[in-house]
């Protein structure tokens, strides 16, 4: 979930998202205060077993040693990887400064993981690579070690799962500072070859550059050539989402099966997600208890309880739900709810972002930076945190029908072939008349 404005406004409790303004403080005072505030307010310290003393011991010496604006910026950026949560985001007032110098330029190549542990070239760009080349070494270091040494602080969002962290590492590995050079060894068949790369300027927005673009559409729908209905939902920020979803579902009532595409769904409010899920159920059932930090008591306080209620328009035929690691927040909640329904399967290469807390709290930091983080939780009927990843970085919604990361499927995926949708349609055709 992301927005809690309606529930907070009507609760009468001191549970409004907090803002700590440290913009005018010296960096060596601001960072310790920010860490103290996060320790008090971040919703998942115990769930993720965060050790704030370790964070302080690693970060504060860097803070005290910072002598330039660039060094201070790097200290602030390093806050993000300590918090494995996609609701933890770092922004600068000047978007051009969001991307750090170590990753501001690109080597014009896209790398990808395979399930067997290999890393291949998914898109060679304008380099001497060929799609499918297996990377052996990067900068003279075995690829498995090189990816671990990437500048993880350059990624402005928290990564809450091991899958997401591996993706981030490869995206950052393929980037560098201006005119940085790297020698890469690749296996092409049985031959070991060498390719020299030079990092080139990248003028794209940070989210475009790192392939974390925000969705541009609220909802689109169409009939696929197979005859199946297709509804793609980008976010549930307002109640327009459920209204439009209901209308789209009504239009396609004669379709034998349905695809609900929640890939890149950036979340929003939980009530629209619950009401959309109600279009797939004839029974009322419990969704979540929402808690939020009470700023007076510093305790999590219940502010709402949500149930899925049957809606006017109903869909009970086979449904394929599409997810990816950019399915975040209440987008994950909707996937979670739909997966409970009969005749529903979830398709994807990987699970969702495993970041479901209530965001809105923020810290203003020196130099024009803002850090946002979740101060609220979603609990199940047994009062357990649901969907947010734990200390093992496991969580989120997992595909019930996972598409494996094979070389063939990865290359098809990066050639703009929708492998996940194809698998979903094939299943729908197999289970419908």
C-alpha cells in the first residue's frame, strides 16, 4: 500500500506520516539524527532484523570523513541499501543529480541472469557482443564477484528480495563513470573472447536509465487475438481504478478467459485493490489490518481493517494474473488477493517487490535530498506482517506458474516478445472451452 490519507484523516489518531527536516543541519549531525529517526519509525526493523548499531558503525565514519559535496552525497545515498524495501526511495530536488557519478554513464549493453547461475548478454546494443554471449569476467574479475562489488548505493530504491538485488547488481554493472573503460571476457560457444567497453554519456532520466520507470497508464483493456480478455492496471491511486476495472470487466463478460496484467503496477490505495478483488469473489473475506506509527507513543496503532466485499460485476471464469519485480505495494496486494480465488493462476519470471508497508514518512536531508520510508504495516488475520520480505529477503507474491530464466526465454523477452503473456494465454486456452 502507499497512500493512507483517507484512513488517517478519519481516524482521529496521531498517526500522520512524519516529516523530519534536517536540510539545514551539518551532515555529521543530520545522518546520526536520521538514523535515530529511522530506528524509531521504520515499520520493519524487527521483521527484517536490522541492526542499527552496525549501520551506525559503518556509516558514521564515512559521514565524519566527508570533505566535499560529492562525498556527502555518497554518504546519503548509502542509506538506501541498508533498508531492503522498495518503499524506501531517495530523491533530489534536482532530478539530474539523482544518478550518482559512478553510474551516470552506460556501457551500452544489457546483462541478464539465468536460473543456472550464468550471466549472458541479453541486448548487445552497439557493442561487439552478440546476444547470448556468456560473460566470464568483468574488469578482470569473475562475473559472480564483479556483480557483488557494484555501487549498490547508486540505486535510489530499496531492493527487498534476492532476485531484485541480483537484477540491480547487473543493471549497475553495465554502467560506469564518464569514459570509464572495462575489459570483458565472454564465452561465445567454446571460444573465450575479449571485448573492451567505454562508458558513454547517458542523458536519460534516472528511472529510464535504470529501467524503473513509473507506469504511464491507469488502466487499458482489449480483446486478445486468442479471444481472451486483457486488462492491464498500472496503479490504484484513486477510486477511478476500480470504476474503470469494473467497466472493462463488464465489456468482456463474454470472453472465455481473462488476463489481469499487474506488471509494473506501482500500487496506490488498498481499498480500490480490495474492491477490484471483490469482482472475483462471491464471498466476503478478510484482507488486512492496517497499522501505523503513533508519533506520540512510538507504537504501531491499528487504524483500519479491510475486507473484500463482493461487487456488482462478477467474474468467475479462468484468470491469469501477470506479475514482475516491479509489481509493488497495493499492486502486490491485488495479486495476493486474486491468487486466493478459484481458477486463478499467477504468471511471471519472478515474484513481486515484497514491499507492502504504508509509506508517506520522509526525512529531508542536507544538499536537497529526501528519503521516504514506510511507517505502517499490513497484518493478516493472525496479526502477522504479510507480503513484506523478512530478514532472509523472502516475501511478496510468487508465481504459481513461473516462467524459467532460460537463455532462450531471456533473449525473447529482451527482443520485446511477451513470453509471460504467451504462457498465460496458452494456459487459458488449455482450460477453457
